[in-house]
């Protein structure tokens, strides 16, 4: 193991007042010291970089941007082989956040010696011996009950924690982790985020007086050809001070909202309220088979009851995806009730070959004789945006790309019926795909490009690597993916990208800066049946790490809606059905939109985060700048507790607040309360399951900007 001892940060020296630093507009000591050191490592020609990097030629430059960023670039060049290692560091003024990325460029005339174990993050953090240290992190998505559940690892002496994007077993993804962590010690901690939409890894190992923290691409063992360059994963660190790790989570949250979410007209686009016909067939199939209201039947089902030969005869998601046609989609759009829908969503099934075989055939099938322009025109006429699904990386065996351009497809021995993946690493193939997608988006007037990724790419990357170039295929594929996104965003101003599949793509900060989150954050809760408790737990944990996400709604009552809704929601319902309570949905959607501004504030979980049916769940979003916020509470189906004693956070105990309490979606009461009362709030829900919304506004505060 190569350990970089070039940066040994004394954590106990950084415990300055966070409020004082905010006033002084100065970074803390950790951030200032980090910029002066070398917090990365690599092995070159069999030697650790710590043995030679200081002897290389060095140059540096500093530039200041208009959005409070200071970019400091340090270049090291080997005078013998002419390998250049550049470290680009960005400091965000007025914060304790610092970000960097490495670039390695062979400026010589021969292949470089082997580069191995490139770690853009390699720090030894001094922590007093015997002090407790906890490595907070969370599972990612694998369509299982583990999706987005918290993991808090105690780093006692000689203990370690390792996380990665894909946890593989025999070539199959078995688990996943979010690309974020919070390393906590007694008086503060360090929050980290990774920017790499590939196989990143993080390790934290405790020694007697230090914690060794490393992150990078999991496998690098490669030489660079003359003129060739590569980049590393991006690293973001935010230091925080205090006893409560939520301080660090909110420092991360505000850094992500300010610097890592896209901007359209100066504002952060959020997941919308969308309607898709992908679930209408399921809904109507249940109604026809049972003669009953599907909203009553759906909560009694599991995903195994939908589709396939072992179900109860109801259509499944795959059936519904391929049921689309120009006729039934125009009917869906034109008959949408006026309940506040913002986006019409056409998912898979529109292309030649259908779902999933048609991935790689990006032309419409015979059910859409005039292309997709009639759908976008109908949507725009109703004031809706048009969201369209693609999976540009997937290449089905019988698809047009597989037949016409087999040289553009990566394969691996166990790929099976899903086929290969598209070579974003091939410049000609990449340019062709950017041109194709841009033309489709323009021609069909697409507002939101929904990019899915259904095939785990890691086995393909590894299979394509030569022995002395391990990691290079992944690097080129990820660079190509970013070029694809950037190319579309550059050509199509105002385009939004929906990062559809967090199981494969994930929500890392490189994906985050280019996309609006995901309308389907977890496949365990978008299979056609409601799962409100899992939705609650996912929202409660994800907001510790990620500002924006959404999921599919499969129930219309307030408990289900509030459990699923975030800043947006995707309607997995047939809104044309006579069973649909459209007036209730209109009020629920109006509530969602009214709460949107507060998601830009700080987040606080108010209850333990779990999926226990006999528990309560609750969270709070607070806008300190507005003196306002909201708290949402859920009493789950088997909870015998009719009340919950909550303590709202970031409340001025001496101030007065205008408070509205809404149980269900209709019963609202208003009153004036002191801040002290809000910090000792008893919440009552007299039926289970049930939900309750508490909104508060400082009696002297400014009104909320509804357009955030």
C-alpha cells in the first residue's frame, strides 16, 4: 500500500467558530493548509510519488472566477520522461469547501513507465489516539431493501471502511454505495464527495494517531502513449466543526446546491411533476380484471403480482412500456386533467424493436408513423414540457447500431441477451451519437432528455483493457459520457437531463452538475405498486447527501403522495381513469409546489431513519434566509403511538412564528407560536397510517419566493 505522508493535518487545530469564519469570509485552517500541500499520490515506475514529486519541475498559476471561485493549478513535470501531473484546485470563497482534479499528460516521445494506484485523494488526518471516529456513508441503489440505507462504521484502532460504486460478485452487481461520506471525530469532521461516474472507491483506515483517507478510480495500472492524457475522479471536501454530523451534511448540501447543480436562467431546475403513460396499462388492467378501484388493490400487491407467468394476471411494467402508440399517447396528453402537471413523459417502447431489444435503434417504430413531433406539439400546446427516454449506452444484439456499426460496440463474454455497450470512447462513434441525439431532440422538440443506463459497464471495461493499460477503457468511456452530456447542453440551451438510473449511473457530483437528479431514484419503488414506507426512508436518508431527486407515485391519497413527493413526482397512475381523485391530486400537487423553495435550505431528520411499520418518520427543511420552513410527519400503519414529540431545528426560541398545520390534505389550522414551542412540538396524528404538514414563517420574516 502506498501511503502519502505529504499532508498530515492536525484536526484539533481547526476547531474555529464556523459562524465566525462565515462572517470573516475566510476558509478554515484545514482548507488553507490543504491548498499548500500534495493531497494525492500515485506510483510511477514502481516508486511512490512522495519519493520524487518535489524534485520535478514545478509551475503554478491562480485565477479568480466571477462566482466566488479561486482556481489554483500546480504543474509538476518529470525532466526525464516528460510526464506532466497537473493538480487543479478550486476554493469556494466564504466556505470551507475545496475541490480538485488531477490530469496526467505524457509530453514525451515514448510510452510512459507504468502509472499505478492513482489516488487523487490521499490524506493522513491526525486524530488523537483513543478518540472516537465514525465513517458515515450510505448504500446506493441495487433495487433492494438496502437502497439508500445509512451505514455508520466505527473506526476504532486498526479498523477500516471501504466503499465503491459497484460491488460485484461473479460479474454481477450485488451492492452499491453513494459517492459521499462524512468522517466524524469528537469536535467536527470532514465531508467528502466524489465526481466519477465509474468505478470509484474510498477507503478510511484508522491507525494509532491518524486516519488514512484515500479515494480514486479502483483500478489503474497503465502506461500513457506519447501525447496522451487522462483525468482522475474529482474530489470535494468540506470541513465542519461541532458535535452534530448534520452540520457537515448541511455544509455539503449548500455547497452542492450553490456550485454543483445546473442553472437555467440563474435558477436550479428541479425534478418536475410529470405524467407518464408507462403505468396506465397496469392501472387499467387491475380495474378490468377485478372490477374494483385499483387504488384499493395496489397496496395489497407486490411487484411479483405484476407481469410474468407467476403473477396474478395483471400487466407488468414491461408490458406497459411497449403498449405506447401515437394514438394512445395523444389521447393521454389531450385528456390530462388540469391538476398541475408540468411534464409529459414518454418512456421506453417508442423505438424500433421495443423495450428492451430496441436499445440501439433510435428510430420510431410503426406505432409512431409521424415520429414524435405530434406528441411534443400536443404537450407544448397544453403548456407541458416533453420528456423523452433514451439509453444511448445500451446496444441490443439485433439493434441498428449492432448491425450497422458493430465496431462501435464493446462486448464481454457474459453479456447475454442485453447485448453490448456503446463505445463513448471512440471519437467517431461519440460524435455520431451526439449528432444523432441532438437532431432527435431538435426535431421532436424535447425539453428533458431522460438518459437511462441499464447495463452495468464494469465487466465491459475490464474485458477491453490490455494488461499494461488497466483502467484506460473506463477512463475513456467516462470522459466520453461527459462529452456527450456537455455536447448536448452546449448545442441545446435550456435542455434538462434526467439522470434516470442511479443503480448504474449514480448521483456523483460530475453527474449532478449536468443533470436535474432522477425521476426514478430507486427501482424498488418504481415497479408499479406503492411502497410509502420505503419512499419515506429514502427521502429521509438521501437528503443527507443529495439536494434533488424524485420517484414514481402509485397511490393518490395524502399519505402516499407525501411519502413519494419531493420537489417533483412522476405519476405512475392513469389520470384519465374514473377512479382517479383528481381534486385531491390537484391539492397535493399545489402543496408540493408551495414547498419547493424550502428544499434549497438546510435539512434535518426529525426521527430515526428506518423502514419499521410501527414507527414514525419525519423531516424538516429550513430556509434561514427566509425565516421559514416546513416539517413533514408520518405515522406508519402499525404505529400505536398517536403523537410524537419533535424538536424543530434552527428556530429562534425568542421569536414568534405563524404556523399552519395540515393533516391529510384538507384539514388546516393556523396559529401563532413561539420558537420555543416549535422546539418542543407535540405532533398528533389520530389515525394510522397518516401524515401531517407543519409550515412556519417568522412573524417578521419576508415572504417566500415561490419561484425559488
